[in-house]
């Protein structure tokens, strides 16, 4: 009896990988063996950088809060310490947004913390 090969599944698997490789340069987009490696590495970077993005944004928020606080003669660490002391629960993302886009509201938060 001849050997049965599931061509449908094999082709679907290759098609899925080549679809993910769309937009890449050279043989990476149309040669399965090359595309497979490229896609695998790309997905690894995507996984890693979804976590890195969170770190980068937190760092950006801290920089913005620090810049906003220093305009009023207070450093970031002092501000965060005073907010914790006064039990003012406001996250860094919101504080950074206030510092950038609503300086009056940010100043009110600083004054409340400094009391």
C-alpha cells in the first residue's frame, strides 16, 4: 500500500509561515526554510519587546514627572515619597499625563503632596 502524506496540512502550515513573512526582503518572504527562521526570530523579538515596551513607558513617565516636579523645585523621588506618605494613590502614567498636558492640575497635586 502506498504511503499516505497529508499534503493539505503541510501546505497550510507552509502557507501560514509565508503569510507571517509577508513584507520581508529577498528570499525571506518566499522560500519556506528561510522564511521559517525569519518568522521564528521575529516572533521571539515580538514577545520580548512586548515586555520591554512596558519598561520603556515607565521610564518615560518617570522622566516626565521628574521634569514637571523640578519646575516647582521638587525632585521625582521626593514627590513620590510625599505622595505615598499622604496616601495619594495616583499612578505614574496619570501623573506624567498631568505634567505634560495639564500643568495646573499637576501643580495642584504637588501642592497637596507638599502640605
